[in-house]
C-alpha cells in the first residue's frame, strides 16, 4: 500500500471512531482540544456554555453513579480553573484516577447564581490516552476571594495549614 494511501486510511479510521467508545486509536489522543481553562473562563459562568467542546484531562476523582473530575496537565492561568466535572454516570464506571481521557460534550453550569460548577454533559468518550499518570495538585492558601475560589473550581488542592472542615453536605460529590 502506498504511504499516502495508508495515511488517508488511518485518518479516515480516526474520523470514523470519533463518536465511538474507542480506547485504541492514538490519533484521537493527538486531536486538537479546547483547554479546560478556556472552557472555564474567567467569570462565574463559562463563556462556552451551551456549546459542544472536545477536551482532554487526567481523571482526578470518580464519583460513582454521577461522573468524574478531569484536570488539564501543566501550567495554566492563575485566573482560570484547569478542572472540570464530567457528568456521565455510565462513563464513571470506566474511569480510573490517573487516566488521561479525550472526550467531547456540552458545556453546562450546574447550580445557582455564583454557586455553579462548570460541567461537561452528554459526553462521548473519544479515547483513554494514557494510564497511571500522576494526579495534578495545586497549592493554595487561605483566605480566598470569590474569584480566587472560582479559579480553583474542580481542581485538586493542597493547603499547607491545619484546617477545620465544616458544611460538608456536598462532599460526597468531591467538591
């Protein structure tokens, strides 16, 4: 088979599997995605709310029967969160922390007023790209203003201080 024809066949195969639950096609892992921090934006609500976006990130927490959190790797903006909740009960059964997933879904805000969580809904798994990755961890210190808290939404955090935790009514979801 000619090299050019082989390349076309491989590219077409990647396009055909884009809407399946493929975990074997490395081309899907190399496809362009929207950075999670762009999905989050700098305000209380996502600037991409209502649109379908392809994202990639490391699974940092799984909430059975609800979904899971992903976080983009590497340095990002101090004013925009790098974490995102993926609302997908069926996919949550497959998700394992430390996996890097590439997927597509609709951006939504769950909650009211300023107490919302940017969420990817109706997701389609493109590929599980890597496994056994270290989980991103961001250093934070208190107190935090509203915009500073928003910039850390859905991210794994480390506080280098003694803490007393109260009002844990939503902690079963990993918040």
